[in-house]
């Protein structure tokens, strides 16, 4: 069926993979060949980050493979490989939680963050909440993709939106790697452009309002400002401090 085999979805998954590979070339894939940013001045990466990087890379690789299988009409193989994707999704969430929870304490241990400086701590809480929201979106989206796997449009849209939720860090690092002086505008534009492309494509392809793609765009669009909003509130800041004190026990 035409709507199940558009090359656009394969191209989009390849783009996501390329952003991941480019974004983490300097700090992960080819780490020994590059001078590291200040926050990554470590003799070696902690094991949790290595495992997390391998699993997340495997996720985006399988995402391309799964899209390619549908594109060449190997749907039976695609469905069998879906079980591996489900297991991998659980590992993505688990290792992401470990990596996120260690991020701020590592910065404090390395002397890059002053726990007594309220402004520094509020600033550090933004990426924490953004990472946590990314995890929530990924978990819900992939869960929906599994539950509604018999609905091909909802299934693939949920998988793509869930995967896009993890693109914030990759896009920031990729753009800074290629354009060191680009600032945050370019990765922000790219982050919102990805789901917009999905909306436009589905609208043209199906010739009707793409409710799943629009819903995904709204969720991703709210994710970033919500992280900034939570970090700016007193209860969000107290939650952040409670999380740190809980790790110190």
C-alpha cells in the first residue's frame, strides 16, 4: 500500500541517525582523536555513559533498518524485529535514567558547578528537566506504538516522535561541532523542523488533517518551554535540590 511505503520515513530515520553520529563523534565515537570540552575532561568515560551511548546508537540504527524493511515490503521481518526494538526501548529508558541522574553530580565533582550558587543550580536544572521530559515523551510514544501497532500511521508516527524527543542533545552537539559559533538558535530550529516535516509530508500524502503528526508536533513543541518553565518555579527548584540531596545519601 502506498501510504505504508513512502521513502520519506526512511530518509527521516537516516537523518536522525546522522545527527546522532555527528553530534557524538567528538565526545563518544571518535573521542580519542578530539580535544574534549571542559565538562568532558575525563581520563575515560564512565561505564554508564558508554553503555547508554551504545544502546542509543543501536536504537537509531534499528530505526533505519525497520523503516527500510517496510520500504522494501519485508513487513514480516519488520514485525519480528519489533520485539528486539521493544527490549531495546526498555534499555534506552533504563540507561538514560542512570545517565541523567549522574549528570549534575558529575559536574559538581569536577568543579564545573557550584552547588551554593542558586543561579548556577537553576541553570543546571533546565537540562535535567528537559532530559526527564524527553524520557517521558519517549516512553509514552513507544508504549503507544506497541499498543497500537496494528494502526500503521499511529505506530510509525509514535516511534518517530519518541525518537525525536531524544534529539535535543544530539542536535546541539552536532551544530556546535560543525558551526562552533552558531549558538542555540540553529539546533532549536532543527528540532522543531523535524516534526514539521512529518506534518507537512503526511498532510500531502494522506490529503487530510494529519492528527497523529500534529499531536506529536505539539508534544515536542511543549517539551522545551515546559522544561524552562519548571526550572523557573520554586517547586521545580526544590524538586531539583531534593533530587541532588537524595543522591548524596
